[in-house]
C-alpha cells in the first residue's frame, strides 16, 4: 500500500492504553500524517512507552480502533507483528545491539530476519544506511568500540533498513550528552525532511525548544495535543 498525503501514517480513535491490567491512557484520539514530526512527552509512568509499545505491536490494542502504516492494531495476530515491524522503524534508548557481532553483522541480522535473501543487496543496503547516519567506516567494528552517540546512530541506521514510513523513538537522546544529542536530533530532522514521519518520546525540553514540532503530552490519563490545545510544556517533567 502506498500512502496518499491524505492517509495518516498513525490513526487512533477512542483508544485505551494498558500496562498489565491498569489503564494508563484513555480516550486517545490523534492522527500522525505522512512526513510529520511529533514529540511525545510526559512524566515517567504517564504511558509514553506503553503507547509506543502498542503502536509497534508489543502490547495488544484492546479498546478502540488504531492503524499504523497499513496495519490494523486491534486484534493484530502475533504472526503479523514482524510484517508490521518492517513498515516502521524502532529506535530504543538502550540500543539493543548484539555485542558479539560487528555493526554490519547486526544490520545483516535484521535484513535476513525481514526477508532480504540476496547477500549483495543486503551488503549494499547496509552501506547505504551507514552512509546515511555518517558511519560508513564503522561497518567492521564491534559495538563496544563505538561511543554512545555512534551506537545510537547505528540503532537509527538499523531502524532505516526497510525504509519505514514512520520512526518510533523512545528517548533516543536520553543517555547522551547535549552535543551528541544535538547531532542525533539533526539526523532525525534530516530523516524527517526526506519524508519519513517521526514520533519521538523525550524528556529533553531544550531539544523541543531548539527543534520545535507538534507535541503530544501524556498527562492524567489523557493525551493532550498541541495541534488542538495550548498547554504548558515545562510542567510534568
């Protein structure tokens, strides 16, 4: 399915988000359009990570109607989750790299798992994404030989392998110093400017000030939307 500009990449209607049996967010309604950049903010425990996990199929959508890419999230069969993950890119705060494999082997592992059978095409795609994040010289290094910022760039490269329609990023600058974090933000903005939507959970108010975009805020069991209402960003951190 190719997206027309009128088809949201993410659409949630009357959705409830659960942690175990507890409802953390209710009456969630928002769309994210193709190529849009949106921040997701809120206190620890406010439901940000659970919302992201619901979007990438880690938590089931039990209440309401939700779509991401061309997948319906309610009653999503487990066997469909890998196919959903091919359409979206996920950037984790804790990297989740395989530390006994080189950067290229980490990326090749994902490509093999998502159906890339041709070795030469895998190699070419790995080179492309590493160049995209400015680390084409790191292919044969092990993750521990890289700095934290470089490891996060590799995680972004991994998320880009299958040309996702949206990147979901959970605190991607959370463990990085300000200068390195700024470089990661510039990278996300470049990716976004090339047409990939971004939904980024962050606590970093300075980043939101420096790179202003639409904000969704999890607060008191609801999701507030800066596109719809004004709210104070400086509270609730």
